[in-house]
C-alpha cells in the first residue's frame, strides 16, 4: 500500500507582500492504493481521520467508517461536513467522529450497476456485486487492520452510486449498517425488476437504516420521484415494526446539486438524537436509555459519548446545590465504566471527589489517570498537592 499526502494550499500573504510571503499546508487526508484480487486491478482510496484520532491520550478511541462512492467528487465536501458536525465547533456534535474513506473511480458504470444493462452496443455493466465484494472482503478488512475502527459502517452513494447503495441495503448479507442513497438511478429497474428485488428482501434489511434523497428533475420529475416513492413505500409495507428509514424530496435541488445537502440531512437522520444537549440530561438512567434507543434503531451497541457525560458532570459539580454536586459523581463514574482506558475520565472523577472533600478517592483516581497517561500534568500536580504532607 502506497501513501501520499493530499493537501489544500492556503496562501497567507502579509501586509507587505513584496517583503514577506508564507505558504502553509492544510492536510485533509491521505491517498492509498490497494491491489484487489477480486477486481484484478489497483484501486485508490482517500482517507480523512477525525481530529481526535492522533491526539495524545486518545489511542483508546475507535471510530465508525463512512465509505464514500465517487470519492473524487464528494471527498472534500463530505469530510468538511463530518468534521464540523462531529468535532464540537460552536458546540455542534450532532454525529460521532468517523473515518471517511473515499473510493476513486475506475469504471463507475461497471462497478455501480448490480444488474447487466442490455444495450445495442456491448457494455460491461453489472459488476456491482463484485465491487461490493471488493469493499467488504478486501478494503474494509484492510481499513480495520490499519485504523482504529468501530464495526459500524455507512455507505454513501449518489446517482449510480445511490443505486448500488440501495442494492446493498436490500441484500440478505452486508457488512454495512446504514446507507445514504442520493437520487439513486433506478432507470434500469423497471416495475418487474423492482418487484422481484422487493420480493427477495428479508427482515435483515430492516436491521439497517436507509436514507433516500430525491432531486427535482423538472419535466422528467414524475418518473424519478415515483420510482423512489414506490420503493420506499413497498419496503415500509414489508417492515413489521417501525421502518428505520427516511425519504426526502428536494424541490430546489437538481440531480447535480443535491449531494451535499442530502448528505447533511441523511447523516443527521441516521444519528437523530445523538446531539442531545447536556441541559436536557436529567439522570444517568435517562441518558443511558436515550442512547440505547438510538443504538437499537441503528443496530449498533455504543455508549453515551464521553464528552457529553463529562459536560453533564461538570455542570452539576459547579452547581450551588449540594445535591446536584453529589449527583455529579454518578456521571463521572459512568464514563470510567464505559471508557476504562480514558485518562481524562479518571482525571475528571478524581477532580469530582476532590471538590466533594473525598481526598482518598481523589488520589486513587488521579493515580489511575496517570497510569493511563503519564503525561497528564493536571493529575500529576493534583497528586503532589494532595499528598505533600504524607
């Protein structure tokens, strides 16, 4: 696997342009190549890691995978949105941090069409299942080996890529858990083909989440919308419980302009409720139940985010109400239980015990924090202060 740096050059020009000129690099990702035995060719993909990935003391963190088809078209916009929505800018953490992987095209008609398209001239369509095998059996195992990944994977596709994403969703088996199909090209699925595909759908598809976006095609809009609505309603009728899906029509967007806004809405729909404010949290039980409901919808077992639990704990700890201060302990303890390798979780619990006057437990948890991260200066200084007379 070879690796190159993708850079976005940002020119910083001083007031005196003649005398001083300085260029910095903003790195948004890395390029990689992998030889596929399944496809019998070299495939290139670009990777963008979360901001926290390489931070000191964050090696315990693992991240979901977002696989982006037509990567050359969507990598920059999607990585920017994911970063903004997950990194806490302006308090915005509406989705979890994730590793974004953009697949570069070789032959998108071949790779994104699950069925052979009959045309007057010979074509090489119909390689969709083979391409999915490359993703699931070669690329994702490679990513799991190279990066700290969570076993939760999202597939994003637009147009023919959206067709492939929908096809993968409807398969009996797939390693993907959620799908964003933006204006999928169902033109090759006539009524009979779609009926046959719907008849083959099993309950396993309804353990996954799918978001489908429909753009405005002007005079041809009826056919486009009808195909999407027909699929959505048929799937909904087959699902015995609540259908984990969303269909959305964009009146003011065409086929080419819809991907960025549809991605934003789609990823927000998948993680609806994830960005709950710390002010809405009343107890650990309520918080746990809230995230369990999200996990159940997504078929992904995950805990309340560490940063959120910590924020709730400190807001209670800083209250003038003594009962609130005591309640803070439960939140800090929850983080140490859910994230036993987080030095910050134990540092915060130590601080809570210290503020509540429990010196012995404060020392215990500051020591644990230092064991996990010897470079934690805060815990080191606190321990010196608390044990200086011993």
